[in-house]
C-alpha cells in the first residue's frame, strides 16, 4: 500500500499520533569504492505498520547517485529525557528494475535528524544490512 492510500485509514491516524515529527533521509549510491555515482538506482522506502507494508517513497537516484531529501514521519525527541528515544524503523530497498543485485537496509528515524544512507552498489550481489 502506498502512503496516499494509507492516509485514508484509521491506522494512519494512530501512526501519525505516535510519529508527529519529521526526519529526513538522504541516499548516496556509488560503486567502485565511491569512485562512481550510481544513477537511476530505484529506491523504495517502506515500513511495516499493523502487519502491512506501507511505501513512503519510490524514486530514482540522480546523475550524482543522490536523493537529497526524503521526509519521513518520526517520533518527537525529548532532549530532557535520558531514556532511549522512541523511533520508527524504515526499510530501504535499492535495485534496478530487473531487481538483479537488490540491496536492503534498515534505518531508524528521529524527529529533526537527517540520516544519510550510503549504498555501495555492485550489480549482481544480494545484500541485506
């Protein structure tokens, strides 16, 4: 289910209540030990909410191998609280449309924080981190 469909559900209202902030995700895809940017790499960002996978972003890296800002819901941070902050986990899948060499990554998002996900992409290799 994509985010637009999800926004029309009761589950979305509960999700946003728990994640009223925004975190930013930046993608940097490269090959050959960071020597070559990987353009046209498909990036899908999703999260499993109430046992359903919700797609928050689906797009391609630019000619520099980048996607600069993907804004994602995240819980608010309380800087006066020393406990481990609440977080939301997102899955990032990186692949070309033929899905050869699909890479998967998991990131936690926090309100007001920019997370940079580096993707060293070698076509033909499967990888999950």
